């Protein structure tokens, strides 16, 4: 595995910026070159590297989900080193290496699989092609939701017959259109009765589950852009929900897109590596999530956190200077053991999230059906995801299916998937988060990051493309400019 990984990584650096939609240039395939490795060997590395990058990544100063979004969404807080994300301060490596990791380790290899397994490819197999299309779309959604305009239509061509090392940037709206189209294509290519695939460490070669993931992800993105492109989004939702045979979606927690990590390095849970193997105890549960779950009598707090010495589930505020935050070491709860086990899953999307997406769409009038029913199904699925049952009276206590209720329950259910929670918060401004602690000291002018800055590599290697990207952004290349899908 380590030898194969080294080969893939060396290929990845050939493309410093990435993207794609259709009309990709053919890539050279040589029997003496690693690009001729079959998809069954490319797929597990591409899956593991992209999901690890999203979920945790064990390298310090690069952890977008753990150091950034988990703190920004007030799931976790720091008791030391608050300047590593908790107080909105991030390093150059934070935004540079996430860009490089998603493009070079993930997208380059997903694109190779598409080329090798597509029509006329050396290993033609529509199911490999469909799986890689789903994952390429998922990673592109992460990139555009994190940075804004990105190279897309001209990207991932660093190893093409006519390579392009300075791809142009596309607006978020165009990237979304391309991703949504690719997910539909992927769903149609994926065939349960088609050829088998190997190396699928996400779904074990279950093609029906890949189809469900493709269409559920398509619903997520259609809902996210619904305020900006209502007619198109409604049409996409109607198409999917109107034909369950052609466009199946998640129907239970058994369909969840989650990587079941192993107890063996390097395929263990990234959070286990950081907090257990590396002995880092820098994080406690955030006061915001602990207070709200305690107020609701929400038993998920027993999974999300460990009890403190007094047997309580308590947290402290975000953004506190180290000298203040360390005072809470004895009273603030640690992250729950569920999330630090070596085999704890890395979660991409769940049945709970899908139902809460549909609840919002129904509440907004974008789809027929009962927002209340979808809300209750989403909440129930979230509890069941952790082997819990919904406490008596809980559904009454949270209130009716207003947009605020739905988005708060989505925030609670997305614990761990903080990048998604961060995106939903930036889009809607929900849930309503409490005022900052008077002792907190935040960077970025006190503004929760709205995006990440573009990497330094783009300034030196693709300045013309980057300048176009910044112009499409509609604001400065900083962490305060809002992205296209923001509703307010």
C-alpha cells in the first residue's frame, strides 16, 4: 500500500490546479507508466486520501474539519493553541495544502479512473466510471463550497496529451451546474447488473448504494442552490423524487456514505491518530452544543462528549485565549469516545441529512410532502445512527418544522461533519449561534470565516487564472467574502 501510495502521489503533483466537466483530453497511457494501473488499485487510494482529507487529515495546521469547522460551528473548542483555527486564525498551509490535497491526491486519481474505465478506455467498465464521477463531483463540491470560483472546465489536464497547467477559473454557479449534470450521468452509468468492481472501500462494490449516494448528493446540491436557481432546483428535485427506480436515494442508515476505518495504520480514523496515537488533548466540547443538547434533553450528548469529573456534560466558549481556556481543563468534557476509536467511521452523507434536506425543501415549497414528517424522520435517523432512540417528548420539545427548527436539527445531526454544517450556516445563517464570550479574542475582524483564501501556489503558478477567479468571487481574496449560494 505504501509503495502504491508513493507512486500515486508523485503523479498527483503533475497537476497543481484542477477541475473538469466534459470533453476531457485523452490522457497518455503507457505500459511503463503508473497511469496504466487498473482502477481497482487506483480507487482505494483515491477514496481514502479524499475522505481522510475531508474528515480529519492528521497533519497539524491542515485540518479543515477538525481545527477549523468543528470549532467554527462550536461543536469543539480549544483549551490551548486557540490560534490554530478556533479563534479564526489559520496558517498558510491550512488553505494551501487543502487545495493541493483535494486536487492532487483525490481529483487526479478519480480522473484517471474515469479515463481508464470510460468508453474506449483500457479497462472499460461503466461502474468504475460512475463511482469515480460521483466522488469527483463530491470533491468538487467541497472545493467550490470552500474557496468559491475554482478551475473546473479546464482542470485536471496536467497529464493530458495537450496539458494545461494554467486552467481558467469558473464561477460557483457553473461548477454546480457541471457537478449536478455529472451526478445524473453517474447515476445512469451505474448499473446493478453491470460488471463488478474491486477496491471499493466505501460501499464494498454495492452499486445500488452508489446510485443512492449519487442522487442523494444531487438533492443536497440542488437544495443548496435553490434560493439562487429555484426553477432548476425544483426540476431536479422533482425528477429524482418522481422516479425512485431510475433515481434511487437513501432509504435507511444502511445506505449512509461512510468509510469504515480499520484499526491498522494508515487506514485508521484520523481523529484517533491525532487524539489517541499522538496524545493530543487540545479539544473540549463546545459550550454551545453542550448547552443546547442539555436544554433539550438530547441523549446524543452522551455520544458526542464524555462526562466531566462531576458526571456532567459541559463545555467552554470558543476563541478564549490560552491562559483563560486552560482553566477549563478540569471541567469541560472531552470529545466522546465514539469519535476517537481507531475504527470510527468517516461520514460523508447520511439518511438523516437527506431527510432534513427534504424537510427544508418541503418547508420552502420546493417539493410536495410534509416538512414535519421529513423532520421527524431525519431526527429519528440521527438518533438511530448511534444506536439511540428518540427521548419521549423530544419531537414536541423541538417545535414544529420551521426552517429554524430544521436547520438547528441539521446542525446537531451533522456533528463530526462540520464542513457541511459550516456550509449550511454560511448559506442560511442558521442555527442562531450565541453572542461571543466577552473574554474571547477573534482574528479575521471577528468574522467567522466565510471561505478560505486561495493557495499561494496559484499566485505564483496560475496568476492569470487566479485573477479571473477573484473577479468572479465578487470580493477580496480573504475569509470574509460571501459565496454565491448565500441566501441573505
